[in-house]
């Protein structure tokens, strides 16, 4: 349950400098905005991998479980401390949050360039499907915070969930699917396939990984 979670009333109410102190300016503001979100980041393997892949971008893991988000926080602090490269891992942070709620309170319209949904909880039971992280309503929120040309990445080992996500994303007017050629050339597809803890588990068990990536298209002309 997330009764105890605090949400900013708007993106400007977030004190991002607490999460990314390296990017704090003289006047106490933050010099960059979060651009990449790892939704349900779990133990943070992808968040960590993206930090070095995109050293110029701020990356945010969002995780609902207290202990797990605390683990990722400690992990990132240790990486920052032990790095010999100036600024390394300073661009990655985690917050404990229910990503299905109030995402536009965290991010402004068009702020994000990439959102990752790696091995989301399958919510197998029919009556639990509405609890899935990809639904028509939530996709409209994801479209709001993504910039035009921004990408939603999804990967799962559960075929039924993959089909569900594809069905909802295909039906959404603000997303278009990227083809296999694109997937093969994209760095992030590679990274998300191998770097998350859940993905590693699936590999060890020789499971399948189903991928679907979508581009945020322009808002329709009014
Ligand atoms: N992405 C990670 C990976 O691939 O290793 C974790 C996958 S794990 C199966 C799903 C994660 O999503 C869990 O850590 C769970 O706590 C988190 N989660 C589920 N619902 C969430 C929500 N509404 N907001 C944020 N995190 C959520």
C-alpha cells in the first residue's frame, strides 16, 4: 500500500537537488531535468547501466517497495563514492513512488525522452489486469510526460502480458510501434535485455524475452 507516500503537488515542488546534489547550482536550483525513467526499477540494474551509458542525462528509478528502493539508493551512493571518474553515477537516483499515481506531478509535459518498463509485475489474474502498469489511462499519462519522439521500452518474459501491452499501446493514438530492425540497432534494447536483475534471472532459466518499443508521436492537430 502507498498510503504513506508523499507526492509533490507539481514538478516544481520536487527538490531534485537532494537526489542529484552534483547538479545543484549556486542558487540552489538543479541544472538539468530528469530525462530517463526506469519504472518499477527493482534492484536497479538498468538504472545503474543507463547512468554510464548516458552520462549527460539524469536518470530516475521509481520503485514502490520501501526496502528495494532503499537498496537502490544505497547502491547508487556506494557507486558514486567509489567511482574514480568525476561525476560518475551522480546522474542516477531512485525514489520510492507508486508510478501508477500522479506521474504528471513529478514530470512536466514532454520532459522525458525514454521510459522503461522492464519485467513489470504480470498481475496474472483477470480481476487484477486493471492493476497492470500499462493501461489506456496510464498510457495517456506516459504520453503526457514523454516528449515527441520519446520512446517507451517494454520487455517481459510473460507472453500474455506482452500481448496485453502491445494491444494497449497499438490502440493508443499517441504511440507507434518501432520495428524489429529498429530494435536490433538500438543500444537501450540491448541494455534492458541484459542488465536488469529480473532479466538475468530469466536468462539463467533460459526463458523468453518479449520486447516492444513505441515512439511518442506528435499530438494531433486541433
Ligand atoms: N525492472 C526490474 C527488473 O527488471 O529487474 C524489476 C522487475 S520486478 C518483477 C517489478 C518491480 O516493479 C518490483 O520491484 C515492484 O515492486 C515494482 N512495482 C510494481 N508496481 C509498481 C508501481 N506501481 N510503482 C513503482 N514500482 C512498482
